[in-house]
């Protein structure tokens, strides 16, 4: 069998993962299955990313963007912040050879990829079309989850998610769907009984065939790991009680994070619970984009961000004693199935498709919607008696293997396709590879339905006129500002000119002073040379005088030596004289001289 599936993305997001798992299951069954998407992230050769024609500057594309931005995104009420999508524009894939040759077309989450016009072209091919719903957008006036509103059962009038819905945007979108889908050979599949009940009550699908076929998952990828080993991989002590939760973003109201936060705060009033937290024997684990308010809790929190690896996800699920799913509206969450496949029970509100899988006392706990007291009580019992949660692991795993494997889901879909085609399956041959012709160009389709055109005019024209007025006013203000700036620039130029003149005069004076300094410097240079010459002459004279002094010092030393010798000689002579004076001869001589002197004197 040749099956074509359409989803906006191939593996990014919960709906994409669910669609891709069906794609894998059909391939495992030996059938040719091609998943066509607007944006591809996988490396799967059987996934076809369309060569999309740029939609900018196409007729109505700007107006559609304006409706989405101003009529929807900026006009949301506090009731919900979940997606609300205008069903235009889209890309026409009805002419692709792979679509033309398909036996069955299976739509999934196609918002922002397929418009009502392009869907009509697919319906007009006359082939059986199965639409697997992953939220409520297919049968609503634009909301992906109704937040408790039931207006999709009638006309989607007075949409409570848009304030104010002056132009009847949601009503117009639903009316267009009623007209475009009127003759479609369309069968609806929902993964949960809750969404099937919503579809059966909807004005759009109430007369169609609606089947419930749950989503699947890779039970060979998400399998139990011994909790002590899983915790060890995350550096968590084996006896620590671990509570896991996760969401793409906790800021989305319907994910119920605020309720989980309040319930956890209530638990902290219990001394035993608080003691577990303070002594690191209780931890919160989370993946996705956690709210910063988690930091206010006196409980250890391990945040793992966006986890792209299935192996890491498996460890997180297996390490948790319980997976907490506080969603207020949900279909059949992939995270719930993945946790249970890893042997971890689920604590959740009794909403949406969650009761299809969570059986109280067997595979988890269910508490009344938005009942924070009972959610807190369940958390408290799990934290204080974790053995109860751990005893449910085997039942969780058995349920996933028995009812939610890829092949189980694929078999159910194949039986539906066979019934729609009205004949038995032929033995499937090996799937054909995509050819160059299959990679055809997909043209942008911006046409609108009859009921949406006046909405577009009503919303887009005033917005464009307002934007034009704002732009004109901004241009006039900008022009006034430019004129003021030009006047300021002229004043500044005059001021700068005056300063420049003053600076030039100062520069001239400075130049004169510099010339004087240079002249004086030259004079100093000449005097320096003269002084240097005189200094050299004085140095020469000083050297000569130093030489003379050295010579005189040498002569003085010689004279000193001679004087010393003379003194020594005189001393010797004195000693000789003294010796002679003391001799008998000297005494006789002295007597003789004395006698002689007397004789002369007498004479």
C-alpha cells in the first residue's frame, strides 16, 4: 500500500513525533509510507521536505500575517495562551506525483502548512483521507485547545480566547471549514477517547466516521532501567525520592505548572516531606523549559533543559519514582507513554486522554481536575511511600508493550485503510525510493474562503490604514526631527567654524612661538658646541696639570726619601759626635782647646 502522511514538521514537537512513529510503524510493516512536511529535521529518506515557494509578497499573504499577528496573537485573553492559528495561507502539494499515486492520504498536525484551500484540493483528489487529530484545531475556529469552551459544537461565536472578536474571526474560519470539507471523503482518527468525544460533538465532524487509535512509541528505545543504576548515572543517591516533570514550556497555562508549584509548596508544610527535601533525600527532576519560580522552592531541583537524546530521556524516566503530569487539557501526551514504557507510573489530573492509560492503583494516580489539595496529598504519599510507585513499574511496562508499540498502532491503521479502500491488502512490495519527480515544487496558496475574505478586509484594512497613518505620522515626526537636527547641525557648524578660527589663530601664535623656540634652540646648540669645545680644552689642560701634579708628587716623594736619608745620616753623625764627645781623646781635645783659649785670653 502507498500511504502519504502530512505534518508541518517531521520530528519537532509532540504531534510530529507521534506522526513520525506511525510512519516508522508502517514502514516496519513493509508498506510504502512517505511523510511530507514543511520543515525537515531528520535524515530519513522517506521524509519529503517540500521545496516550498516563498510566500512573501503573494496575494493576501500580508493580510493573513496581519490577521494572525493583530487579530489573534495580540488579542488573546488570559483564558489561554495555547496556539490559535488562522487557517491561511498554505502550500499546495496535491500535484506532487507521490501524492497523486497514493492510495491513502493521512493528515496530522498541518496548521501553518495546509490552508483550507489546499486541503480542499487534497480532498478533491477523491482518495480516502484520514485525519489524525493531535489537538482541537481541525474542528475549531482556530484554537488548538478550547480551554473549556464548547462553542465549536455550534458556530464558534464570541470566542472567549479573543478579546474582542469583533469581526467574527473564529466563526468565519469554522464556516469556511464547513464549506470546504462538505464533500470530503474524510475519516477522523483520535489518539484518545476524550478527543473523539469532542470531535463527535463538533459541528464540523459530528457526521463523520471517528475512530480511536492511540499513539505509539518505540518500546525498544524507551525501556526500563534499574532505578538505582539510572539514578547513579545522574549522580543521585539510590534512596533519594525523585519526582520528574517536563514540558516544552511551563509558561503554557494548560500544562498546569502553576498547580504543580502550589501543590509542592503545600507539601512542604509537612515536616517529613520538608525533612526529605532539606536532607537531599527528595529531588525534583525536569526537562524542557522550566519556570524560574522553581528556584524559590526549598527543594533540590535538577533541570536538564531540552533533551534531544532518547537515551538521556530514557535514563531520566527510569530514574524517576513518578512522572508528574499536571496538564489541564491534553490529548495523549508522548511523555506519559514514554515514562510508563520505562517503568515509571504517572501522577496526573483526570483530564483529556490521560485516563485512557493511567489506571489508579495500577499504572499511576488520577486526581480531580485543578484540585491542588488532592494533587499535594498524592505527591506527599508518593514521597513518603515511594515503594508504592516502584511496585507499579511492571504493569506500566506491560501495558506499553501490549497496546502501544509501533506495530500495534500500524496494524490498527492498516486495518482502517483497508476498510476505507474496500479491498484486501496485496502483499506489500519493498518501498520505492523517492524519485526526482517526487521532489516537485509546492506552490504557495494564499486564497481565502468565502467567509474569511470579509474578515480579512475588516481586520486587515483598518490595520493597514492605521499602520499607514502611523507610518505617515512617524515620517512627519521624523521629518520634523530631521529639520530640527539640521538646524542644530547648522548651529553646530557655525560654532565649530568659530572655534576653528580661534584654533587657527592659536595655532598661528603657537607656530610663532615654536619658531622662536627653534631659533633659541639653535643658539643653544651653538653655545653647547662652544662649551663642549671649551670643556674639551679645559679637560686637556686638566689632564696636563694632573700629569704635572703627578710628577710633582713623584718628585716630592723622591725629596722625601732623600730627606729621610739625610735625617738618618745626621742622626748617625750626631751619634758619632756624641760618641766622640764621650771619648778620652775628645775630653783631652776639649781641655786643650779650653787651655788654648785661656792662654789667648791671658795674652
